[in-house]
C-alpha cells in the first residue's frame, strides 16, 4: 500500500440520481439487503441497550482547559456539518468520542490513511483490530472468496469513516471527524464496482452479508453503527 495520501476532503454526502452512490446502488444493490438491515437494527438495539446506559468516556473540561471557541479552527470549519450541530460545545464538555467503538458497515477502510492515526500513541491507529470482512465469492466449485477487511477498493467506506472519526491533527487542509477520538470498527459488507474489477469477478458472484456484519458489531460492543446505503428500487410503499 502506498504511503502517500491526499488530505481527506470536506465533502457533503449528497443524494439523488446524479450521485455515484446512487448509480452504484442502482446497479448492484439488492432489495433484501434493506430488509435484512431493518431486522438487524432491531437486534442491535436490543443488544446495545445495556451499553447505552453506561456513561460515555469523557475528559473533564476543567482538565482540558478548553472552551468551544478553541475548537473553531480551519480544520473544524472545513466540515460545515460540525458547525451546523454546534459540535464545539460538546467537545468543550469533553465529549470527543473517546472510548466509543463505532461500527461502519461499508466498503472497507484505507487503514494507512493518516486521518486514522492515534495521535496519543506513536505509530498507533484508531481502527479496531476486530475489523472484519463479510464479502463472499459465490461459486459452486470453490470455497468462499475472502478479501481482507482493512482495504477499500471503492473509497466510500473510508469517506464515511473520516466523516465520523478523522483525526483532529491541526492540518488546515484536511478535516476532523465529528467523533475524532472514537475507534472505528470497519466491516466490509458492501459490494463496489471496483471490487469486481480488481478481483475479475462479476458483481453477481460477490455478496456482502450486512446482517451478519451488524450482529458482529453488536457482539464486539459497538455503541454506534453507520450504514450509508439503501435498496436499489423505488416503491411508494417504502
């Protein structure tokens, strides 16, 4: 993997037929994925109920000596969403995502991206070692085709993970995540066009098990789960 990375750009996630995510979903999405997701979120909520009652790890504002204006930096302003939700106020109260495991069920993650460094530990990372792969190669003649979790051929999973947990490292050309000290549990379960090209297999032979990924996240103690995807058909009843 190359050690050269561009700064994570502050881009807003748009919806509509002109977006890449919509086009990819329209080509490769499956209706059953949305149904499985809905059922699994119910199971996740039940599994996380005891954890939700726990106190979120935070630092004392008095210990930090920081106020909301201290977080109003170019890095903070590069993501308009942070200002829109007044995230600086939460940061000043010590809520930065520290100690929170966030599961991202998506196309994977670029583990070498500098925005996921653990700035408190030299050479450390905030990507959980429990990150896992839920892709399978559907074939009668061969066993499941495993692909490593810590890779992102599409880029969408890295983008989403950055919006959640990109580091607050003072880089004015980059951005910071809304929970910049959280730990990311990357779960690859979304089939991307680039995966098909890379592994020279039709998308119809690749399937991501989002339901199992969600259950796995609950078992690993994830407090939050992000799934930025949907079904590929339109129905007025849905």
